[in-house]
C-alpha cells in the first residue's frame, strides 16, 4: 500500500510553502496510478474554510477514485460522476455502469466488464479492459469487439468455437460482400492481426457460455469503411463497451441512422435474430433501439464510404438490449408459420409518412442471404418491387390502403398467417384476402388463415391485407392498388386478376412502344423491347377500369 502525502515527510512545515491553517489539500491533474514522489506545489489544490471543511469524509471533495483491492476513498458506483477519474492498480470486475473522465489501469492489471454492463470514458484511457458477452445458446450470433487490440488467433483458441463438418470450418466467420458469402475461420490456419474496431463477425460456440474481448477501450469517434462490391451489405458492429443509439427513438440526433443517412442505401439496420433464424430490420419508425456492447449488425451502401459511430451516441441502459427490442409502437405484425418456423413483417401507421417509399420509415428485407421461407409486403403505391420488412403508412384512411403481401414457401407444406395488432382504431378489423378463391379471412386473436399451396409461393399477387370496419365478402382490389415496375427488361404488373387486360406503353412524346393484352394472374410479366433510358407512361386497362402510371427504364 502507498500513502499520498501532502508536503515533505520528516520536515517541520513551519514557514514552508505547504504551511496552511484551517485548510485541506488534494492533488490536481496530471494524476497517475503512481503519483510523483517529489513535492510540487502546482500539483495540489488547497481548499480554505469556504470549501465545506465541516465535511471531513475522506475523498468528499476529491474527484478521483482508486482501486487496489478496495475502492478508495469511497465507493465509486454511488459517489462518482462523469467528471471524475479512476485509477486501478489491482484487477477488478466492474459491478455497475460507470461514466468517468479518465480511466487508467496499471500494466498487467485488467478491468472486466460483465455482459450487459457498460463503461463510458470522455477523456483518456490506458491499460486493458475485458468485455464479457454471454451467448445463451449454441446458435449463430453477430458480434463485434468493443475494445482495440484483441488478437484473432488468441480469441479463437480461447473461446470454444464450434467445429464445422465442411473442410476445417470453425464457428467464426466474416461476411464477404464481393462473393455475397461467409468466409469461415479455418482450424488449420493462422490469422495475423486483431479484430478491427467496428468490424462484425458471426460466431457459434460448441457450448453456450461467455466470450471475452480484451484490449484498450476506444475514446474517440470510430470510422468504419464500408463498400458496395456485389450487394452493398456490410457486417459492422458496436465498437464501444457501452450502448449506442440506433435510431431517433433512442436519441433524437446522435444515432447511427441519422448521422449516416446520406451514405446508406436505405436508413435501415439489420440484426440477426438467433431465436427465429432470420434478420430483423430496424429503422426510424421502430421502437427505441440501443445497440449493446459486442453486438454486430448489417448496413447497406453504394460505393465506398465511411460509417460514423461517435462518442456522442453512447449511453448506459438499465437492461441488456443484446438481441432485444422494445415494442411500444402501434402496429400490425403479420406472422407466417409452418408449424416449426415463424417469420413476420411489420406495418406501422405514422403521421407524415406516405404510401410510397419513405427512407428511414420503410425497410426492405435483408438481401445478403437467401431465405426460402418468408413473408413481406410491397408498397401500397409506386412500388418498384421492393420486399419490405417494415412498411410505414399514413395514420388515417386505413380502409383505403390495401397492402400487397408476399410469401415465399414450398408447395405441399401447410402454412398459416396470423396478425398481432396494437392500438388500431376501435372497430377496425384486419382481413386477409386470398385471390385464389376470392375469400376474406378476418385475422384476430381467435382466427388465422391456413392453406396448403399446391405450387411454390414466391412473390406477391395472391394475398392482400385490408384494414376496415366493414365486413368484406368480394373482390375489392381496384387498379389504384396495382403496382407496375421494371425488373430485368420485364414490366411486372401485380394485383390484376381479371380475365382480360391490356397494357400500352408510351414514351414522353406520345409514341406507343408496347401494345399487348394478358390474362391477369395476380403477378404478370410483360417482356419489353429494347428501350432507351428514360421515363415512360404505362396505360393499363381492364373491362371496368383504366389507370396510367410512370415507369423508369434504366440501363
């Protein structure tokens, strides 16, 4: 043990520069776990009687805390503030969240943060921190290192990764968006270097338990390079041992989506849900989302950009949000099930949104991996064929908005569709329309839709969601709700079920470039001739209605 002494030991202080009456002194910055042993007046602040000398509790007027086996001068968790400093000379496990200015750990000592805990340092940090993250199952998770300097080979050797059956694959992989595939760590290979801050990984353990990252904690803003390559998806992660705000619900301005909107293809984050084996989309319309330490997630970009994660996004949370979301927003959640697997898609009703694509409020499904069983919606208006995991619609005139529902499922397998509704207007019911037999099924707590398709389902055109207080019994999808868009030189038309329909396409000077008819099947594709880049007008007619819509031809 050591004593931090004021003045010079063994010397009478009479007439010396440390002779004061009715005062107390404490050491100023610069501070250290090993203070200067030479008396230096400038390193001390002397407090006179106007500094509350009545409170003689050790450390009562000081702004530093030390740990050498016990916290001194007082308990750091109940007495410290964000302007204080912490010095650690003995290995310690932090048992509560801490916000401090400077955080110093002596060489060969470690401060451990348990799963769900967090540490925020606004000044400087030296020495090693270990962050422990619990993985409660042997499923795959997305993670990232919340410290700098964790050697990859050391991590692989220590963490009990699962072993694959193909080649020498191990339960640790990075995502390669050039090949749109996972690149697995090999059991017979060595990887030089450390985990980069903000770089995500997929991990699977042989046995459920804890994983740990050890290194220095970042105290600056973090910039992560992201690229488009083949599909634009990049696996990134939280680089701090604290929580970071994902959307405006968590922080009105200092959040990942707001700060990075200009460089993202869409303002969406995708999180792997190990419980359902699918990706959950989070956007500005989602409930408040704080990303926990060591959590990985996907973003999408075009070109080469830098994703910015800043210190201002950091916070402490009272509950661990690793793979957890709050669900307070009024919404409809459509759930698809085959008895074993469930998938869902969300519809929110929000003032100020539109029936078209609202970036930050509408989110596509994750496109970085194939999914043979899924449910999604298409835009109510002006669809370009996006499969939506989240669709936000105006919070008015619900009965006028008919939502196309898409399903991917194999033939011969019974599937069910149900709905969980929160805070819909009183009396409004949810109906699922099936164009195959022109039926309407109410979806509520006691009623679901069940069918066994006789052919593979892959797209929209068969199912629609209606929200209305009126009982439905016949076909009510008008051409207003039909979508037309171009994919691979084909004009795709969804939502037409009449026996006879015709379509004409005109350029902007009025020249007709397409004139054909077809039998509506819910999803029709019309092959287009070679057309120059530009805007065209499509005229769609049935025996009872006609509608014009613009399309864009791109090369």
